C-alpha cells in the first residue's frame, strides 16, 4: 500500500510539473515601506501581492500568519502606534505560499 501511495505521489508531481503550475508565489509588499519611517502621525498601510487573485493574510501582533487565520487582508490598515505587521500570500492553483514578510512601522509618539 505504501508503494502505491508513493507512486501516486510521484505521478502527481510529474503531472503538476507538466502543467506549468507555479510552485511558489512572489512575496507581498507594503506601501509605504517600513524604511520610509519613522512616521510622525498615523499612516495607512497597503499590502499588495504581485500575483493576481492571491489572498493575503496578516497579523499585527508579531505572530506568524497562516491561511487559517481570520486576518484576511481586504483593505488598507490604519497604523496609529508602532506595529510589526507580518504578511503572507496564498493562491489556490499554486503549490506553496509566498515567504512571510515583516514590516516594523515606527510611529513617533
């Protein structure tokens, strides 16, 4: 049974490779960039994926974002105090997600 499952797995990878399905996603990015700071007042941060129709998940508490997280990015985020944003992109027809990106936005008090 294990040999059959192994053969099925290998054949699946061959089929996927032959269909030109992307293996990973490009990393999302922040606008403005964290390096544009520090900022003197609250800012609105946009997270964008270069991959069309990718879903972006994010956290504001420094934890690692996962696809199961409830923080699906749908609109720009208003940052009123210094915050670490972590974000990742997923897409259904891509085998792997993007890398997790980190952005530490410093807001002067």
